[in-house]
């Protein structure tokens, strides 16, 4: 897969809880919390997998637990979806309206990871 990010990718073993924010339809998916598994994260976006069918272009509220155990509240816009194994989907999403402070927390992790390597 071709790299499209401008920022360095980082891996975290964390979970996200997401809720769909757009109100274009009234399905069970709205306001449902879904656990997802993060593959990589940068200060501009996140790659993850889950079994829920999310739509490209939809915006979801999320709570990202970072390596310090802090929880960052942010919004994700789904930009890519690919079928995965065992009924899972692989997603790419960008952060919408993330504060500079929270983006810096994610970027700091990358700097520390590079120093330890």
C-alpha cells in the first residue's frame, strides 16, 4: 500500500470507542459504542480495524487511550475502508479538529520511540 501520510506512523496497543456523529439516518449504529483495534496512529490520523461497517466520509466521536493512559477526546472522519479477515474491516481515518496539544502528545510518543530505537 502506498504511504499517503505526511506524518510518521506509530503503533499503539490501545482501544478506541467511537460513536457516529452524523444524524443522516436513524439506525442502531447511531450512539452505539464500538471497540476497535488500533494498527497505527500519527498526529494527523489513525489506522484501525473493527467488525462494524463504517462509512467513508462519516464522522465519529472517539476516545483514544494513549500510552500514558490519558484519554484524548476527538473526532474521526473515515477516509478509507478495506475488507479484512474474519469479518473485520480495516479503516483509515483523519482527526478532525484535534487540538494542537493533543496532536503534540501523539507526536511526542513518536519522538520517544525514535530515541529508544
